[in-house]
C-alpha cells in the first residue's frame, strides 16, 4: 500500500528540535518498517535535496514554504498536488492543513484523504492573548489570522474522508461542528529508547536546590505567565528554587519573550531562566533533573511534553483542560484549575515538599509504535473498502 504523508518540513536526527518534527519522523519510519510504501511530501530549504531516502522513507521536498499563502494557494499547494498525482498513492495522509492543495482538487486525485489534526478545532476561542501594548500589529494580525484559519480548518475537516484527532478533546471539538464525521482518536507518543530517566547534572549546572521545568513556546496560551506569578509565591518558601523555561527564546517569538521577561521583572524574579530550544534527543536530561515538570497551558490538545515527562518519570503539574487530563488523570500527577496561579502554586508546593516520596511515578507511557499500530488499522480499513 502506498501512503503519501504531506507535512511542512521533515527534520531527522539532531535536526529535530520539537514541534511536530518527531511526529512526522517516527510515524513515517515505523509505518515504512511495517512494509508500507511510505512517501513524505514537504517543503524544501536551499541546502536540502529534492529527494532522498531516509530510514525507508521516500522524502520528496518540493518547494520552499515562504508563508501561509504558499500552503493555501501558492507553490507548495501546487507542487504537493502535482507530486501526489505523479505518485498516485492509495491514501493521502495530511497533517493539519498542509494538504489543502489536495483537498481543493479532489477530482484530480482518486484516493481517500485523512486529515491528522494536531489541535482543537476552536481552541483560539479560549486562549489568552498578548497584551495589546506590546505589539498592536501582532495582536491584530493574530486575531485576524485565527478567525481565518478557523474557517480554513473547518473546510479541510469537512472535505476529508477521515479525521485523526490526537485526543478525545480534539475529537469533541470537531464533533461540535461535524457530528457525523469519521474521527479516530490516536494519541501521540515517544521513542522509549530516547525518553527514559537518565543521570543528569543539570541541577548542578544551574546551581539549583529545587528545579521546575517548562518546555514549550512563549505564546500566551501556554500559560507561562501563570507560572511566573506562582513562582513569586514559591520563592517565599523554597530557597534555591530555579525555574527553567526551555524553548521560549525563539527568533520568531521575541515579542512574547519580552512580555514574559517584563512580567518576571514585575514579580521581582531573579531565578527564572529563559532558554533557547535544545535538540529533541537532549530533552531527557532536563526532564530527569527536574523536581517537577510544569505545563499551565490552556487549552492544549495533546502536548508531547507530557508524554516525554511521563516517560522520564518526572512529577507533573498541569492544567485540567484540553487533552491533558486524558494523559495524566488516574496517576499521581496533579491537575490544576486553568489560569489559576494560586492553585498552581499550591500544587507545586506540594510536589516540592513531597518529591522524595512521589519521584517513582506511574509508568503510563504512550509510544509511537502504539500510534502507528492504530494508524495502520485505519489504513487497512480504508484500503479494504
């Protein structure tokens, strides 16, 4: 069976930093290992080859993705469609909206289309926004683009044959608009050969007696602003506390970083570390060193950082919302009320005080192999029809 996966980019090895790169690589590699003729169509940077075989995956890099227009109506939409017509696959498996060129030209391809949706369809309705004063242009653009993308996402979902949601929360966000849609919930995962508890000297390097870890972007819906407010309260009780915000210092997110640094200064915090992203394979030493992993985001559909922290045995305090409760409810990890820094501080205080007794976490681990097994079942179901 020939499968075409359409994505924005396809990093491998140490090029994988985060975001959806791990999903694309591991899902494609493991699908190919099961005997499928696996093709990935993605954007191309100047230094990259137009075609190469990587771990049994046929990678076709068609054209640079310069902006949203490239994906929707421009060269990427056109070239990815042309490549699909050339390959003539049995199934097109697109992630988010990167396969919209195929969606809009259904009559030109004779195949079923799966949309793999990595977010809640209407999550922008519930998320915090950047304060207007930091960048009126950014705030206005984000408001306009979120409304536009909501409608584009609805169009893609409506015109797909099957939907893969990454959580029940994600599936429910689709059913509100399309109750009769064919939706299969398939969770994200981790590579257990990479993500497990490891010896780490990160706390020593940071001179931390206690270490709280956040991994993610600095955007408002990730909730770092609430962690900063909670830290102000924790500093009164925990001398030697350090808060490591891993991945918030990004070239394309400097306005959000400035906002968070201003909040940190406002709260009088000198123990918060604003860090760049690190390679994906280096993350376990950070999870393993942390006394607690903190994720105050809302709403978050199925954050891989939760999967990673679980696999590394790190205590977790995260928001009771989106798809997060599906991952840690029933474990000894703690859920907090959305956007509530007081509840967050209370739960973090409990973990820091009880760390020795709760460090041996529940072994609830989701793997990419589990994900691929479920995806292959869907492929076979579609193919048999």
